[in-house]
C-alpha cells in the first residue's frame, strides 16, 4: 500500500515564503495520486461525468497558466495554443472547449507530454512568484491560492474517476494493495438534540481562503431538531434493501423513482452480489462488504428514500453547519492513506460527504467573483444539492465548516453517504 499523502499547513495568501513551497507540495500530491497507475490507465474515461487522469493533470496546469501567467502578463506566450481548447473545462468566457464526453479520445498529447507541460508551467509559476511585483502580490497570491484549492478538488476527482474506471474493467483491478485495516466498532445510532432559533452561517472570508459560494454570512432560522450521532452503515442500508426499499415507489421522489427504474438500480454503486454474498468494489479491488462501515456512493435520491423509510429526514445544510462550527476539523481524510470510509463515531468531517436536504442556491446578497473566476461556482446554482463535511479522499486542509460541495441528485460516483435528522 502507498504511504499516506503528505499533509501541509493551511494555504496562506499573504506570504511568498510559505505560498511557494505550498504550491510545490500540492502539485506533487497530484502526481503521487497517479503514481500507482500504468500508462494505459491515464487515458480511460468510463462515463460522461468522469475524466481521464491525464486530462485532470493537464487541466489544473492549464488553469494556472491561463488564470495566473496569462492574466498577469499581457505579453505571455502559451506553451501550446491548442491546449486552451483541449483542457478548458467550462469557462465559456475564455473560449471554446473540447466536448467533455470525448476527453477519453485524446490520445495526444501523450502522458509524457502532459507531464512535461506540468513541469514547464511549474517552472514558469515559480519564476513568476519570485519576480512578482509587490503591487500585484495580493492579487496573484489569491489567484494562486484559488488554483491550489482547485487542484485539491481535482485530486479528489482523480480518486473518484480512477475508481470508476477500474470498476468498469471486467478484471476489477486494484488501484492499491490494502494493508490490514484498523478495526473500529460502530456503536448504536444515537441522537443529539439541537436547539432552534436565529443562527448565522456562511463566511465573509476574512479568516482565510473560502470559495465565493460560501459567502456572505447571513441569518437563518432553525427549528429545534435532532442529528444522528454517526453515518448510516452498510448493515443498516441492507435492512432498507431487504425491506424492498428499491421496489417501493412510496419512498421515492418522482424523479428518483423514474431514475432507479430506468437505470435498474437495486443497490448502491459498486455493490455486487456474488452467490448471495454482497461484495463492494473499492480502490483496493473487490472486497467483502463491511457491515459496520458507512454506506458509500449513495445518490441524493437513495439518501432521501432511506430517510423516508427510517421515518426521518436529511439534515439541512444550516443544521449541519451549526454542528460543524462546534466540531474540530478532524476525521478520516486523504492524508490517512486509507481511501475508503471506515467504521467509527461522529464522522462529521472526512469519511463521506453528507447529503443535505438543501438545494444548491446562492446565499442572500451573494456576489460571484469578477471575470472568468465568476464561472467557478455561481453558474451551477441550479438543480443540484449541497453536501457537507468532506470524505476519505478529501485533503484535510481543504475543508471548513462553511464548505459547500454540490452534485446532481442522481450522482453517486463521489464518496457520499447518509446522516439522518429529525424534527422535534
């Protein structure tokens, strides 16, 4: 098994001496994630929502070249003018882009050429940071910090996409060899009573880096409620399945029922039934399902149906944020080197992203960043749902109590799970 990924301190925006080594560390972690791959693995795209590992490595490099080097140097000459078309993701204000569904067809540039591109841009970025005028430093430092958090998001996507790629291979190859995992007990599901009232969530970004969708601070009214003490386990989700959960339309939202029927879903993603025994595909290959581990790779539709079956509901993002503000940001993150959720208690950070009952919408008085950076979050505030807390493949210093992740309700290739809430 590979060693844990290197952790690093919170990424600052005001110190040249700290930001430069942080840039190097974050960039190296992306290469560490890809180190177990064979060269053929870099090319695979197993679905429209996924991307080849090679594309991820090139895209985050293009991000730094486009939004830092080009943005701050009017006379900048790109490494390859065609890369802007190949590796732009969704920045319409920058220019045309290659179709997302066809990224797996890009056999050229080769993996070697992409790695050379990364190396060249890294050298140019470091030269730029060394020479950056003090009058531009704060702007450049913020843009670089945004790029590092952007790369951390793609590091998580690398784990997600590699897992999906390998699962689609009939050989079910391992990404890593698992060492003997620590055995943790999952206790009884308890409930914490939480008060209602007028509370404040969100951030004004004055204490460190935040994405624009976390802003601004604003007031929300909460009713008294309860939160479950841990995530729902595989064993508990099996009870739902054995009670006909996937066959009972009264438990499902209309769109969810149509989706599971059309796609013939009968279990969470990566579950396989072999001779009446449930197995789960992991980054360590196909393994016997651990009944005490949190159920993973659950869509919003499945999380909502389970909550209905249990006579409960999903928490709102405001309910989770108020709890997370009281909870230290510690948990099972990517630095642990165990890239699969483990049994345990609490689990408010790390382990699995937690679906909320909150649609992904703008906070009151939200203003996106200016220019192309305004395309980063704001334009996706439609038809998606908020998840909180991070996962076992999220870098620990990437997560904050105010962090808002978002996916479509049918998505489940991300490391997502279920926490329940209840009204008082």
